[in-house]
């Protein structure tokens, strides 16, 4: 593929426009859609520094303590001189102890202690309890995962704000019914961005056009399936990311799917169709074995930053599941294979994280029925967009049929889509393509696992 | 559905009758619940057909509209409904006790205790089904914006007095019923299916007759058989043996019986006779008899549901939740008395967020309280790894460091349960000690699977723990990973300070327009 | 006019002839239906219902063969409970008449107000062409002509009860929406008139969903016509017209049916599997309602069903399927989610065995059920050991 597309230049142009609107725009808000691995954190750090440099007193709102701590560490690494306040709760383990080592960071549970600092960072939950004179500017991170009511609780604290988030990931939710407000522009259970844009449609909306994480094999597919209205591209071209093994395939299913994934970026390890419990022992075992074989075979990766092949370590591998009990089952299967140091978590907890190789237990594997939970496109999007090199999906056969047989009798709430930003459009079930999941499955004798890569790949 | 409830359903299939889902009653049932069985006319919003109501099952008050499309008759019905219900609701308004309420000082933001009045009891209305609750909401919406002749002398169609007031109360009750664990407006089907599992699906449990059949079938019949008869049985005229619990009626009833009777009533009136003439009265009585025949069964079934619930001992913490209902009742009483306008058509941004926050808090509270009150509910939490029961196998006294060492005993606990605790330790667990929450730190998991916990509080101020405050060797204790009470969320801005992200204060350019009563509100 | 419960009146007649390539299948389906039994035409409701339980082969085959499921259910001894109150019908008809009264002026006003996209409001030049013709094919042809003329005329046009043809598994089905409005810019908007209310701008979401799925079928049918016309485009936002609050004044909301359209399109494409289903059936099998209940039960059981409690509200045969499903101890009779939870345990019997500890070794669901049974028994024992509870005096229940 030859193209005049220069990802670095495209990303720079987008960033410049965002910073211009943020620093010099007339509107009170700027919204930035950031697909997976498009440099959202880099943008937030840069915007924070420029706002601080411009003398704007800044508050930063993130959604979890881990996100807050991560931002503080990044800011301190980038600009050790910048005075940053980390507002935390009074719980025992409210923040990452590593923050104590940073001389530029002040830690406190009392907003008054941090009032004079140029930048203060905390979670939305903590900010909601703060009573103070408004800050001149705010950066709201992970704004699509923030609920509208959480924004309501903190919006009085700032004059203007930059909202940054990934529209393709998991929607916020409520454990109690909120249907009575569906369709209202300020539905408290909807995402903060949908409320913001419903009331302020004139706000400038930007998007980061390049995913630096997803390889050339993944970006087009993820973009098409989960971001139909805000397409993005990979920052790397075909062949720039390489995954290879020191040991040749032993011909087993896991080895063949790893080879397939190394070549195509995707691999599907398909087990024979069967209705199974959620913690399908065979599928869980297969997931663990794939991980084990990747390590045993001395996997090495090379990329645009370090062309010299480097060993793929356990810390660069993640396993993603839909349910916690599945994650627990995979963890114990890995432990029994003597593997440690690999991240195993649910889609929820993998949001915002990045690995070289991911192994995903398909949320619909072995299920007799799909539910809204398993069909949530945000969940699939998270699982399919964590990797820099390759993603292996483990699933029982029959998912395409399951989707076709899924009843479609959803209630429709009047006006419910009116408030949504145009960029937030999940692909329609059952038409979403899971990598390889919707292809016609050739009939096959024998019950062993089957390996498939991307059907569209070129040899 | 949690697996434990699924298991109960499977058992019910095998047994042919319902199996318990609770060992105590998880909803408050007052001394004098009022049962309300409303019926509506098909195809028309808020056109009641009749109602049966009262606190005495043997003396129901019965209202029937012989021609539901007649606006005057509808007014009469709603006026009568208000005349019957408002005294009942208001009878709870004046018996009060002094209480304390936490308020936030607008100046300092500090929370302070304020003396307040709290109604000692509140009305409780039981309708047959969830659709009945929605109907109460609908009636509330149709009535609360009406103006009486007193309020608006120019109004060509003044509402009977108290109708707008009942509309506001119905609206309040229906909104309150969305708060988890609240008991001011309850559906009999919800009450029953919370406490018993049948051998049919959730959807089929919405049918009061068949749900009751599974729980208490007549002698000699299985619940499964009786439920089928209640659901589908028809007489030789094609009429259901067990009419639907409403508010919608059976189409076969509408078409074969009701429509001809209403037509006769129309004809009698059209023939020019006086309203109280014999022909009209006879026709009216015929409609009334038919409508009553559809409500009567449901009336008794709703009372039977209440009786069944009363056979269960009340959960210890249901009263605490009822106190919240009493606060809610008192609060609405105060708003009405202060002359505040009726609830708006749609919540503003702040009110919506506030309601959602309250419901989320109450859901957490309800989940915790039901588990603490009921070993069967706790079993479900234990199964989910959110609680564990075990035997204390060892107690080792330890003290905190510092000038005044405090007791921090270490317990070793053997359990068959599989709580979701991190292997490396950390995190807190809790037990209920005389109704108060006692905290423990999870220290580690031993090689043999036993858990080591450290007691953190409720041991008194001295160096030695107060007697009974530390579990002893051999004690069997249940710990939870969840806290026993729910914390409310942060204070939201006042509606007049709604931020720009949410449309600004109501009445500003981008905010939704204020309500006005329009022509369409008149039937 | 379709009324509150989402039913539609059946379409006038079934096409007398079809494309030759499907003759064999059509003959096979006619045999299944019974030689003397006329086919029940597929209407928008039946087509929309394809998505209600697409996994059910029984429903697909019976609908595809034009079997009258209501008659079949009655003949099986498990009559369907669907019916409509005449109060609802009367109210629905009078509301539709009101909406369309005055030469469609109000309806056109609503379309312009909600989906006008800046066009000039409809004036006295708005057209309401006469669509009467003989038979469904004639009416469909007349409608197609009217659509072409209206699109060319670039003026507001209201088509009252047009007739649309949609090819379903090789056979045309005829569909009759409440109305289609042609905009001056060539856009076609499907209008659904329903008699459930919109109160404070909100309506029963289940009913709106049903209306959206029906409208999506009309959109698909219109798209086939529009594809042959330049300048014509079918709007993916349909207009739902309902009574406002408690009045009988109309109000309207646009509903985006892209999702429903995509789902229905996919299910229509899958209808070709009827051929496979029919091919797998034994010779001589017949669903003629005049046959005995035993014969019919056997015939019906030859096609596998996917019963779930949701069928009770969507399929005439549901009570029959429920009976069979319960008799077979199928966990799905308790709800789709129950089956999902039981994983590989295919029957209630197996699940209960697993709960008692006799489940398959190493099956996590069986182990979980056993553990759940232990916890449940322990809790019930604990409760039984409590002193008996004396309920406060309540009056005797006389029933």
C-alpha cells in the first residue's frame, strides 16, 4: 500500500487545532474524540502544560484513582518543575505511594491546601465534594465514560473545559432503572458528552486521527466496526510491527493460531460448537495454553521505535474476558501452567491499557443466548483494541448463528438518540463483525480446534 | 437471575409449587394497607372504567363509570376517587413525632442536625400488579395540573376539588415506588415474587392469579395445574375464569359483554329519560355488575397476597426503610402545605440526577439490609463471593503500636465459602455486632485456605476489648465484603445554579420551557 | 390503521402467481399447508416478527408456508389469546381519521414540522392522489406510479394507505402502511399512526419499538421502488403519530429505524433457509387445521422450535410450544437467561441432579449448582430452626 498519508503530520495538525481552540477559542468547551491508542494521555499532558504556562488555573478531572495517579506521574515526568496538586480521598490507600517521591507534587485530602497550585488533579467523585471559587479551566478526561450526573456535580467548578475521551468504549451505566429520563438531553445516566453536546451543539469537536497503538492490521477493522463516523488510521504501516518466534510451531492449535496472529495481526482459535458454562474449562485452558506457548516459543517483537527484536515478556501480554469469574479461571489456569506476570482482567478494567499481545475469550463463546451485556459493542471494542502487535481470539464455533438467532425486540425510547453526538454510533447488531467471527464457516470433519486469521488478509 | 434464585425455580418445577426465596418479609406491611384495584378502558389513555378500594376487605368502595368516554362521568369518578382517598392520605398527616434531620448549611456547607417533624406513620397502597402502579402514575399525571373552580374561576371545565391534590399524591407515590425498598405504593405481584420462586418464568409471574396459584393452590391440586387454569381457563361463554388483574380488561370481556352493556346505557340515555330514570338506572346497574365481576376476583387475590406476606416475620431492617418512606411522606406533605406547584411534567437536570443518586444509594442499602436480615439472601451473597461464613479456629491478641495501644486481635477463620478476597491480603470485611457494623482487615490467606482477619473497631476505648466484642474460638460468624449502610452522594447544585453543560438554570434560553396547562390537558 | 397492541389488519390477498424458479418450493409449501387451505398472506407484522425469535425454525417455516397459526393453534387444542378490544379499534380508527382529515393537512403539517428539513411548508398545492385499483397488484402498481409522479412533481404529496410490494423468499408480499409522504426534495417518509399516547413527549417504549420494526419493513419495501427512480430517497427516520397527552389531538416524533431496518433485512435474507427446513421434513407432512390434534402435534414437532416465554406475546403457537417445552424439562421455559446460566446442562432434570451433587465431573456449572444447593439448604435450615412466627391477627380470608 502506498499512500501520501503522513500519520505524524495528521496527528500534529489535529493537536494544534485542539490546542488552539482550547487556549484561544471563544467557546466554553472543546470536545475531543480519541480512538484507542491515539495519544489521549499525551494530549492531556500537553494541554495541561500549555494551559498552566498560559497562567490559567487548571483542574483536571479523571474517573478513577488509577487514571489520576497515572496523569500525575506523566505530568511530573514531562515537566518536573510544574507544581501539581493531587487531591485525594481520606481512605487508607487513596493514591499510588510512588507519588510521594515526586517533589513537584503536593498530596492532600483538603482542597484548601492545593488552592494556590497551578494544576490540581482528582477524580470526579472527589471533585464533587469540593466547594471553592471556580477554576479558570478544566480538563475532563475519559469524558465518554463519565456519567452526565457526575458532570453536573462538578461543572460549577470551572469556567471552561476540554473534554477528552474514547467514544467507542463501554458506556456508563446505572444499577437502577433510569428509563424515565431516556430521551432527555440531561438524562443523568447518559454519558457526560452526550448531555454537553445536546445543550451546546456549537462546541468545536475534534478527533485524533491516528492510532499509535493499533497496528496496520487492526486499525481499519476496529475503525470500521466501532467508529463508523470517526474513522481513524494506524500510525504504522504494514510490516512495521513484527511478531516472531524463536521456536517453530509444533503443529498444535495454539501454535498455529499464534503463527496466524503473527502474520495477520489476528487469529481465531475456534473450538467445536458446544453450549458451555461461562468458565468453559476447555476454552479457558486454550487461552492459557496460547499464552504459555507464546512465552515458550520465545516470542520477540520489533516495531518502528525499536527495530531490534526484543523478547515478549509476560508483562506485555494481556488476557481479556467479559466476566470476572472467567478472568479468575484463566488466572488459575495460567498459574497451573506456571505462567505469572500476565495481566488477566475484564474489559472494564482493561480500558485505557496497552499490550503487545492480547488473548481474548470471546464474550459469546459457548453461550446459548446473547444478552445486552454480551452484545455491548463497547466491551468488544475494548477487547479488540488493546494490542500493538496481535490479538488472538478464543471462541466456540457458532457465534455467527447465535447472532443471527438473537431476538431483536428492543424497546425504543422517543428522542433517545437525539442527544447523542454524531460520533457516538455503535455498529448495529447483529451486523458487527468480530474479527473473523462472521465469516462462513467451512464444514470440517473432526472435533479439534480450528485456526483462522483475518479472512481478508493477503498472502 | 442469580443462580440461587434459578435453583429455587428449578426446585419449584419439580415440587409443583412455589419455593421460598426469602425467610423473612422484606417489605413493610402496615396495620392498615389500602388496596386499590383500578380498571381502565382499552385504547384510551387515562379513561378509567372502575375501581375497587378500601382498607377493609369486606367493605370495598366501588366506583364504576357506565360510559368511560363521557367527560362528565369521568369527572364524577375522579372526584369521588379523590373524596374517598384524600381523607385516608391526610389522616396520616397530622400525627407527628419530633425528629432530627440533617441539613446542609448553605453558607458553610457543613451538615447540621435540625429539629423537624416526622409523621408517625404513612399511607400504604397495594395495587395488584406493576401495571397498576403505572396506572396510578398515569392518573396522577392526568389530574395534577387540573385547576378547580376555586383556583381558576374562568376555567370552563373546572376539576372537582381535591382532584388536583390526589393527582399530586399519586404522582408522589408512583415516583417513590421507584426507590428500591420503598413500601408506600406496592404491587402484589412484586411482593409475592420477591418472596417466592415459582416454576414458571418471570414474565408469567406478572399474572397475579397464576402466581398465587403456585404459592397457595387449593387442596389436592398442584400449583402448576392451578396456575394453568388461572391463566387460561374460560367458561362456556369464552370468559376468563380469573379475569386479568388489570388495569386492562380481557378483549373477550370488552367485546362480548361490556360493549353491548355500554351501548344499552347510551341508548337508555339517548331516549331522553332522566339520569335517574329507571331505564338508565337499570342499564347503569348492568354495566356496574359486569365491571365489578372483573374487579372482585383481583380484589380478593390482592388481599390473599397480603395475608401470605403476613405469615413471614418482618425483616429487622424493614422498619428502618419504612422510616425513610415516612420522611418522604412528611416531605411531600410539607411541600403541598407550603403551596408549592405540582410536580413538573419532566424533571429538571438537578432533580433527575438527585433522584437517580437516591435510588442508587437505596439499592445498595436494600441489598445490604436484605442480606443481613435473611440467611437465604445472605446465602446468595456468599455464593457470589461477597460474603462468607466460617468458624473461628484461633484468636491471638495483638495491640496497635503507639502511646496508647489498642486491641487489634487476629482471628483465624475456616470457611467453605469462596469470598472474592485478594490472595495477598488487604481490604476490609464486616460483621454485624448487635446491629452495628464491625470492621475487620483481611490480613492473608493461609496455605490451608484459612483466612486471617484483624479486628479493627467496636472494642471500646480501653486496652482490653469489651466483653463480647471479639469473636471467640468456635464461634460461627458471617462476614460481608460490603458495608452495611449506604453512603449518600455529594450535594448537587440547586436547580437555579444548573451549570452551562446541562442547559443552565431553568428558564434560561437553552433550558426547557416551563410548563403551562394547555388545551390538550382537557379531555 | 394499526392500534395499540401493534397488530395490523391482514393484507387483502395473496399473490396469485410468482416467479417460476420458486415453483417447487411453493408447491412444497402448499403441500405443507394442506391442498385446500389458502395461504395466509405475510403482512408487515409477520415480517417484523421474523426478528422476534429468528432462531425458531418452526415459526419461520409456518410463516413462510402461509400457515394460519391461529387456526393451527386452535386445532392443536391450545388457542392463542390474542384479540383486540373493540374500544381500542374504534378509538384507533377515529384517531386515524382525525389525523388524516382535512385533506391530510394536519398530517402534512406534522411531517413538515418534524422532518421538513427546511422545505417550504405544504400549502394548497399539496396532493392526495387516489390510489384505488383492483387487487393488491393493481394497487401496488398504482402506488408505484403515484410515487413516481409525486417525486417528479416536487411537491408535498400524501399517499393514504398505499400498497407496497416486497419480495420475500422469492414471493411478493403486499404491505399497507398507514401513509407515505413524498417531500418536495424527493424524500419519502413512512408514517405510522398509533393510538397509544405520547405523554409529555414520552411513550411506551415497547410499543414504539414494535412500531419501529413495522415501519422498517415499509422502508425496505419502499427502497425497492426508490432504487428504480432517480431523485427518490427513502428516509430512515419515520414519523410516529400518536395522541398527545390525554387528548385526541395528534402529535408526532421522528423515529430512527436504521437499526430495525438492518435487522429485518438480514432476517429476510435468511428466509431462504425455509427451503432447507422444508426439504428436511418427511413426505406427506401437513399442517392442515382440519386434521386431528394428534396428527398436527406430530407434524408440528417435526420442525424444531426455540420456545422462550417472550413467545407468549409474539406467536400464536406459543401455548403449544410452552406445553412441549415444559414437558421436555427445557430450562428455556423458565426464561432465556435460565438456560444461559445452566450452560451445558440441557434439562431441568440434569440441573437438579447436578445440584444434588450428581452432576458431570469437572463441569463448573454443575459444581456451582451443588455449591448453591448447599448454601440454600443451610440457610433454609437456619430459618426453620427459628421459633415459629405468630403473625398478628388478621381477618379470616373468606375465599
